[in-house]
């Protein structure tokens, strides 16, 4: 699908060079672009042993919640004691509840914790530019969420028990949205969603699904800010996601 003028401008602003072939710009092949299961009350806390017979994902009550009840449940969740005691607020997710595209990052940072929205600040701006390059926009056919809904202190990596504790919330969001494509942003999100310890370089480019939904792995925008030379690969990942979207 040819890129629009606006998409070309956005890619140029991002520092993504475009190769021209046969008088046209082909975004699909030629563009090169140079980052918690719970119940609020009575639930096992992160770090506590999971009772035998209880899956980290299976949480029938969360799986039955509607959007408003889910948001309320998340806001009151204290399953991860350390995270809950230090957060300003939970960061639920943002966007179109009927979106075809679901972007999943790692966890809120300091700015996200303050504002209550995922992917704000410089990394968020880059994500917005990546969305614009796909002719998408935050909130329009796009939903953005994180593996964790509370900020890990000092921006440390989420712990496995925290990710397991928060997963039913994300899984319920995915079930309610029913996206056509999931994009995992960064190593932590990719490894968590794919239950893999493989490095990001191995997960990128693979044919993955999550709950039967095509899943594409790419870099976290915060990493791309530090390593702009990798933007080309990220752009190719997004183009592959778009192809999957068109096929689905
Ligand atoms: Fe609850 Fe998730 Fe926050 Fe942990 S990270 S306290 S499971 S909302």
C-alpha cells in the first residue's frame, strides 16, 4: 500500500529514510528506519506462593468484568505490595475499545505514573509518530496498554510474579477489545506474552500469536530513542504487522 504524503512526512521527521523505486515510494518493502493477576481483596499477593490448582492466568472473576468494573478493580488492586504502595495511580490503558490494533509495552514510567496514561513523554511521542507513519492515531482504532499497570520503582524490570499477578487484567482487556493484531513493544512485553526467555533479536520477525491473535514483536520506543539506528527494523516490523492486519 503506497504511503500518503503525511506518512512520508512523519517518517522523514522520525529520521526514517525512504528508498524510491519506479517513481514511487513503497512503504511495504522500501522504507528503512534507521518498553500483574490480581484480586484487590483476598487475592494472593505477588511473591506469595500460588495455591495449588490456581493458574496465574485463570481468574474467573476478572474474566467476567466489563470495562468499568475492570477499571475499578485495577484501580483498587494491591496484589503487588511494593508497587501498590509506591504508585501515584494505576495506569489502565488508553484508546479505542474496539481497536484492531493493540500495542503492549512493559510498565508505566515516572511520567505515566503521574499522568495515569501509558506511553507519554518522549517515548510516547515516538510511539505516536510510529502510529502516524501507519496512518493510525492514539485512540483511533488503536489501544495502548502495558504488561504491568503499576510503576516498578526506579524503572526496574517487572518481576515475574508481578507480571503473573497483573496478567488477568491485560487478558480481560484483550478479550474485550478483540484486536486483529497485537504489537509487543520491547523485550519484556514480548517475553511475557510469548512465555519465552529468548532475546528480542530472536523473537523479532517470528510468526507469533497470542490467544490466536497475530502478534508482532518490535523494539520499545524508549530503546529506539537510545538506538535510532534500529528504527529501520522497527518500521519493517510495523509494516509486517500491517500486512497481517490486511490479511486477517
Ligand atoms: Fe495490581 Fe497489576 Fe498493580 Fe500488581 S501491577 S498491584 S497486579 S494493578
